[in-house]
C-alpha cells in the first residue's frame, strides 16, 4: 500500500553515528541515510599515546551530546580487520595491536559498530563506482584506499611503503614533514607521489582528502579531485551497505 503524505513524517530513518579517529583529532556526527549531517560535528584532540580503552572512553564522552543513533561507523588510522586493529602507527601505543575496537565501542555505546580504515571509509563517500579509483588522505600521516567498480579492495597500507630516499609516504608526506619542509617543498613531494601512484595503480580517478589537502598549491590534472574532510563522516553510512 502506498504511503500517504500525512504518514511520511512518521517514518523514522536510520541514524548513523559516524566517528573519525584521526592522529590529531577525534571527530563525530550523526548522519542520515543520504550521508547528510543531522548534528554539528564535534571534535576533541586525540590523546595520542594513551591506551585504547582511554580513547574509547574519550569517544563515548565526545558523542554523548549528539542524541539518538541506531548504529556506529568508525574510520580508524590503521589496518583493521573484522573490527580488530592490526596497526595504529600514528596513535603511538602498542596496546592497539589486536585490540577489538568494534567490540569495545559496542559495549560502551550499546549499538552495533563497524570499523574500517579511515581512508577506506572516506573513499566510500566520494567514489563514482566506475573503474579503478584511488583515495589518499593527507593529514597527520598518509592514508589510502583502492576501489574497483565501487568495491573496496583489500586494504594496502601504502603509508608504510618506501616512497623516496628510503623513507615511506608517511614520513615524507605527513604533517610533521610538511611543517619541517614548508609548503613549497611538501607540494613538490605530493606532486611526485601522484605520479608514482598513477604508475602503480593506473587509476581512472584519484581523490585527495584529509586536513592537508587544502594546502595543495599546484594545478591538478582533470582526473584528480580534492574532497571535503567531512567525507570521513559521510562514508560511515556506506560502510553499512552490504
């Protein structure tokens, strides 16, 4: 039976609590089925170096004012499989290795939780779903996600792959390197990274996000697009699409 206009307002849409765990900030908002933010984004500094359970507690305090939600999506800066953290290079605590982040947050928040690499989640919000698409994030470190016809490939931690002069993408393009080098030299490295990644993946389109994407000062090729940092939250809805 067709829904009558007077009944439309009674239909409750799914509300997803989207959390972005970054090397410098913990961010969260509640989004609707279309990825639209239903609340203002909240943010606190990441307590880098603290044990995982303290960060879980910090996240629970952060999201408390956001109101009701039905499920939780988390973008995490490292390798994650089945909700369990394998690596967390920019959070500086050995306790992350093997930590069941999805389970800990589910217990703390009382809702089902899915966790994936933060660049992978950001890409889910921006890709077109055609061909080979690559997403990289420029922030505290360097993140990446690779997709084929809209399907996420197994996560490759390119951030720790050698890039130049014996150093990794993380070491050469992370925020510490940008501050040390200055924007001009950092931009030269970003330009070179795009060339290397093009040769490596033969991408049809590259999307660049993260807090430092706005610091890119050179003209990008038509198949390279800068994306909003809010994509890390909006991609949380797509993480629940099976």
